[in-house]
């Protein structure tokens, strides 16, 4: 592996590991209760007691960031899982069988792709109300088309290779060809698109929560914290700075990983 | 007759135009026959072979005529029957050994595929059979090949592996679609020898498709010459090479690079 790639990989791994440690920490125990307010510590600055300072209600920002990372990671992971799973199913079926089913599903796919995903998510939330699980479903649906496209292209390529013809000639059923011979070959493509998708999901979740359509207050998520902090951004920038930095780091880590994986 | 192809026509429908790629192809094969099909690129040899193997897709293509294999018409039998025949009676090896093996599975696993689908053998028994098949195609170290991945093998070895996995189900007909085109000359000769041996020892009929007339001449008894989807000439290899009737066949024979040491004879 060349040197620059190695540096990218190691930096990516370290940053991602840090973010995951924060998420796990947020799952187990936080230094302070992220919901309890302390009026005496309102807008407290960075100190040993409160490493990231406190927000407008005197809640410890560090604890809230930990829980926020946990929430954001959970939502993004679910979104990517839904998108990748259904996208793979749709992509494989359409790519492998072709015909009218392919035309039909791919036109729906094109239509979905033509919508901005935030708008699409807004529609779903408008129909089912806002909340964490509605957000997961909404973004999950919005993430299907890109996965379906990537998988379909790859399946189309593999389907016409001779070894698929060869196993067809050994009498393998379509199901066996897809599951045993085609899907394992999608691994690398899927892995890198999952990482890129995860990035997009983090951003989309932050965006939706910022717009007030994701996690409901008082629960923290990184986007939610940003949107709450913007009112006080000139009096107390800390509350906006730290969640922002963590989002940036998450994206950076995964981007570096995504660059090195699958190439 | 084991295989009887009658009036085979293949038309490909594109958006606006229809193109006939194979026209009225007729031929028969007995058990143990070796039939060569020669012709330039685009003459319809591969399409005919894929049609016999049942590998042509069922959309946007129109096939007429009959392909009768052991009294079953492959062109209009049910998918289930076709798959049964495909697995155990007809096998095929392809032009590009690079693409004809799955890059992420071990060789042994792939050679066993036919057995996995068609028999209820135990793992160890299958392994034994696969090793024997690899040995039969004259690979030096079957055990090592069994445990390697396709990218670790050379082109010639991969083609041998393909032959092994095609022959593991003991088919009656082996279709070889330009199996030596991607290989260098010495390996070509070895592969042809191997096919000859398989034909002699096991009585497998071979449909050998090539544009290399000298290879066809060394391997086949009978030959079909195809051009633009039509069979222009057919008969015994020796007759056709000695006195070709069609101008096209003459052209093909003249196009063979001659070796001065053989006095211009086709070897």
C-alpha cells in the first residue's frame, strides 16, 4: 500500500474509533445527566468540571454530545441498513432479470432520485408525524435509489460474465446464481457505498433534526443541538461549536475510510 | 442421432430493426463425434452454440427451428427439463478463461459446483471427485490447485480447470467455444490434445468452435464453415481442406500462416 493511502487509512481508523468510543460511552454512562438542568452553570465555559461547557439550561454539553453521537449513529446505521438492504434486493432483481420489471422499478427509482431526499423525507414525516423512527423510515426510503442503482449496474456487469453462464450450464437455479455467485461479488462495491451512504445519513439526520423533524426535544442529537444553540451563538458559541466539530470529525473519519476501502 | 439441429434461425429484435444472426443452420452429431464450426467473427458460430446450450436469453430474441437432443427439443421444452439437461448432459467451456471462473471462490469449490447441484454427495466424496477431475486434465498439483483462487493460476491452467469442472458431471456433449483463442500456441496444442484424449477415453462428443482452421483440422472429423449466419460448406475435414468448393473456404484456408518447414501444408 502506498504511503499516502496508509496515512489516510490510519487517520480514518483513529477518528472513527474515537467517534465510536464516544457513542459507546454515551450508551453506558455520561459524566452528567444530559437532561438535568443546573441554572447556576448556565452558559458555563470550558472547565475541568464541564469539559465542553454548558448550554442555555446549564446542561453539560459533553454529556449531551456523547448521547447525541449515540443517537446520530443509531439513526444513520438504521437508515443505511434499510437503504442498502432494500436497494440491494431491488438492484439485484432488476439487474438480473431485466425486462418489464426492470423498466418499471427503475422508472420509480429515477423518480425518487429526482426528488431531493430531504423533500422526500419531509413528505413521509408530513404523513406519519415527526420522531426518531419516522425519520429512520423516511431517510431509509430516500436512500434506497442510490443503492439500487449501484447494485444494478454491478449485477448487470457480472451477469454477462462467462462464469455465470458456466454455472447456469451446471444447472444452477436463478436463486442459487444470485445468492451464491453474484451477491458475494458485490462486497467491495457495497462496502464503499455503505461508508459513503453512512456519511450522507449522518448529514441528512443532522439536517432533518436541525429543521426540527428528527429527534424530539429534550433528547439530544447532534443536529438538534446545533439548532438549539444557534439562538445563543453570539453569547455562547460553545454549544454550537462542539456538536459541529463532532459531526465534522465523523464525516472526515468515514470519508478517509471510504477512500481507502474498495480501491 | 444424439444431437440434431434443424433449420435453426435466430433473430435479434432491436428497437426498430430485426437482425438475423443465424439462418437455417442444419447439422447432426452422433455420440463421440467431434464437429468443428469455423468462420470469421460475427458469422453466428457462438450464437448457434449458445442456442444449443440453452443460454440465450428469452427476451428480445426469436428462435425457430429445432434443436433435438436425445429426443427432447431444447428450444421449446420447459425450463425445468432444460436445466436438468444442462447440468448433466451438456457442458460448455468458454473463450476467455479469465472471466469463466468466479474470482472470489476457490477452484475446488467451483469445480464441485456441478456435483453440488445435481447429486447428494458428501463433502469428502465431492472433494475426491474434484481432485480426480483436476488430475484428469493433467494439472501437475491437483491438491494445490484445489485450494487456490483463479487469479493465482495461469491462463492455460484456468482453461484446464474449466474443462475439469465441465467434465465432472460426465456430459455427453461438450461445447468448446473458441477455448484456445486466448492462449499461446504451445498451450493451444496441449488443450487440443487434452480434448482429444477426453473424447477418446470418455466418448464425449465435442462441438469445437474456432476460427483457427489448422486446429480444427487436427481435432475434428467433420466441419461446418459459417459465414454471415449461413452454413456455406460442410463435410469431412479432410475433403474440405483438400478441395474447398466455396471461395470463402478457400480464403479461410489461404489465410492460415504457413510454416516453411511444413512445405506450406496445413498442420
